[in-house]
C-alpha cells in the first residue's frame, strides 16, 4: 500500500460508505482526527496504519479482486474469509454496521472468537474434512451471534449462506446473511457438491 494516508483513509471511507464520524468511532478517535488525516495535516499512528492496511487489503487475482469488491458493495451483511482459521479479508458496510468492532479483525483470524453455531461447525471434523476435500458447496446456517465481540449480546437471528471456493490453492468462505425470526431454530445444513446442478 502506498504511504499516502490522506488518500488511503478517504478511499477506505468512501468505498464503504462511511461518514467521518463512523470511521472515527471504528478507530476510537475524534471526527476531527479523521478530517486531519484526510487533509494530510496529520497521519495515523503505526498501529492505526497497520489496521488501515489490513482494512484496505486488495487481493491480487482478478477473481478474488472481483469477489472482494462484490462483498464490499453488498447491501446485506457479508464477509469474505480464508477458511483456514477464518482469516477475515473483506466486509460489506451492513456487516460493519451490524458489528462495528469486527473491523478490528480484518486481516486477523476469527477462529479464536468463534462461538455458537460457528464453533459447532468448526468442531464438526467430518464437515471440515468434507469442505477441505471440495465435497461441500455451501452451508446454510441459522444463528444468533457467532463471534465473541462487544456486540455479541445484541446480535439478532440471521440465516447465512456460506459458500466455499478454492483459488490458487487457498480455500475461501463467502458468507452472506439475512435477518431471521428470533424464534428460529439455530443450526446448520451442509449442501453437498452433488446436490448442485451443473
């Protein structure tokens, strides 16, 4: 990433449709600080620079670049992760609005804060083996919160479709969510590759 923090801060904010106030809340700084960064009057601390680099991650391949872009512009909560250890790669604005603190996890592994249905899936060794062996196309889940973040108690019920794909030897997960009734039964259902029409 270039060291032009003025451009990088503004690009990230505009790309995700965030106000200066919202971005300031994500970084724990004032709106005035964001304004100074965007004018070039000041620059983020080294830790904030690392976080901005992680948030501004752009994949190298055309397929991943297109997918990351579609995730970022999705009108629903959506996240792109490397499946191994759930390394978070990209988020949509609604995903950030639903759980603002998740931006601290971009570029980091989510496996350590997984809970609920997500933790059950990670503990399901036959499922994980089938995903790794390209036998599972997607998993449909009904969940409440699946990550132990500060927003954990406030997250409602969601139905999420997680689609898996390999690119250049790396397994990725694309998860998109829609609200579900609060009385929905939580759980998950794998969709085998054999059930997908060609």
